[in-house]
C-alpha cells in the first residue's frame, strides 16, 4: 500500500480505514473502531478535528516526556500537558483548512525552561513534523476495481 520513503527500519505501522465518510466509522487494524461525525454534531461521533487534536496532543506530550528524561528531569514529577485546539476554516476557493495550535504546560518548571523544552519537543514530535512538512504526506490513488 505505501512506498517506503527511506531505508530506515519501520518501528511501527498501523492501518486505519474509514468507511462512510464523515458519518461512518474509522477502524484500525487492531480492531479499535470509532464512529465519525461532522464537527457541528459531536454527539454523532468523533470528527477529524478531534482526531487530529488527540493525535497531536498525545504525541507531543509523549515527546515532551522523552525530552524531559534527556535533560535528567523526571517526567513523573513534571507531568507535561499538551492541549491542542484545532480550528476549521473555509478558504476563499471553498476548500477547507485546519489551523491547529498546541499549548504546553510543565508543572514545576520556570516558563523559559518550558518554552525551550517545548521547542525541542516540537522539533522531534512526529506529528509536529508531519504538520509542518506537508511534502511528507502521500496520497496515492488506488484502483477501486469497479
């Protein structure tokens, strides 16, 4: 399905499939399944904005824990919190775009140190890197067989 971008070994791979679009289901190859729904009706299922926010906040917080450890700090004593807000905007041409923002808190550390650690984590976090490097995304067309 995917073409390797480098000779680096794959550390983990998952496959997630959406069926039914915005009012369908999204299922991972390990069986995790969520209903999906439009952003204006969050009771009908998780929307893309929420899923993106969940992915980025989780990845950024985990990367912050690694950065803290690298600095000799105990992540259990300085539990990082990454809060992500994802806004949906309409472009003049009618297409849509996301504008995500992450806010990080690390209890017990001075603000300047939190800013420095956050910058390091943002540079290392795979989701941050994906969001800032649009050429890293591939969307090959696949024949449907119809």
